[in-house]
C-alpha cells in the first residue's frame, strides 16, 4: 500500500529554503491544515496575501507536480481526523438554499464521476467472484456506513442464502463473526471518520482467514490494508454530512453484477415472492384511476 509522507514534516524540513511568500503559505498550512486542505490555490493565496502562482510554485518546491497533488495528499492525511465541529467550520454559509442544493448535488455528481473514472474493474470482478464462492457472506458497516451495509444486505438476501448483516448492539460484532471461517467473506464498508470497531472487526476476520472485500474511499484508507480486494467510491463532503451517493451507486452495480450471475437461480424465487407480496398486499397497487 502506498505510504504517504507526513506533509507537515515535509513543509518543516523545507521551510528555510522557501521564499518569503512561500513561508506565509507554509505557516498558514501548518497552523490551519484543516482549512487549507479544502481551499483552492487562488483562495489560499488570497487568504495569506500572495498570488495563485506563488501557491503553485510552493507545491512545486515541495516536490509536487502541482497544487492539486499537494492538496489531495493533505486531504487524505487529515480527513479521518476531522471532527464534526471542524467539518461544520469548513462548510460554506448556505444562506442561499437554492445555491446550497445545487452545490451539494453537484458535489455528489462529482463523486460519482470520480468513482467511475477511477474504479478498478478487475477488483470489481474479483469481489463478485469471491462473494459467489463464499460459504457465508458477512456485511459489516457501522455508524453512517451502517445504512450502506443494511441496503447491501437487504438485496443480497434476495440473491444469496448465506448473508448476515453484522450490526452494533447487545451482540458485539466479534460475537457475530465468531463462527466465520476461511471459507467465508466479510464485506467491510468504511468511510471517514473510519469506525475503529469496523477496523478491529476486519482485523479479527483476517485473523480467522476470512476473505475481505473493502468498500471505502481510498486505497490508503485504513480499511484497505485488511482487504483482499478493494472497491473505491469517492465520498468527498462539503459539510458535516457524509456524501454516500457514490458508494451507494457502486453497491448498486455490485448487486446487479451478482444478480446477473445468479439470474437463472433467482427468477423462480422472485416469482414466488411476487405471489406472496400480492397475497399480503405488501405494495400499493391502487391508483387514482382505480378509485
């Protein structure tokens, strides 16, 4: 796994050879790294009183191809450390609600586009193959990721007969994984601020010999270090709310890929389900024309 260098130490080690303007940038980043990580080069330059080109040269001086590469590394290093209060402080003041709606939806669209452009199709195929071969499939996602885990588990239970969604509660996650073996797979879903219990459970599953499929936001995510194959979906956020739209889209694709492989097996199953749903009025079939 790629090992990121501590950007703050890089800045400190190079501080004495920076120009006067670059030192202003360096001092701001070291003292306000959580804010700087989400500033454009122009905004950062304006904040410290230097030009945008000075910010770009600053990144080049530290060995980066450009400011965006430096910014990306800084975001990767800090995003799992940001508290909810810090996320709020980074948010725009959304007094214009129409603008807020557009910005948030646009950010979700950007996350989906980034996911589509960067997805590893071989890893995706391997994840499908591992899941189909497993004796048991454990789906693990806690805190905000629990919604993704529940959604994935709901549909996997239509496709497979060996699915267990691991939940937090009276029965600890370790107890729920107690009978897992090296013939099983754990699908671990983990997004910033990366639940410690999820990571501990993945480590426990790894010790038991389980295959691990990671669904997370980066190959340097702490969840990725436990995974036999990792599926990446971007979750960059504008505020304190996690953006889980791209992960949900990735999970939809994963479910459909599994369903395609199981098509012949599940057709009769869904026919029976439709009869049950109809008999017990599970879904509303009335409309205005029928009233």
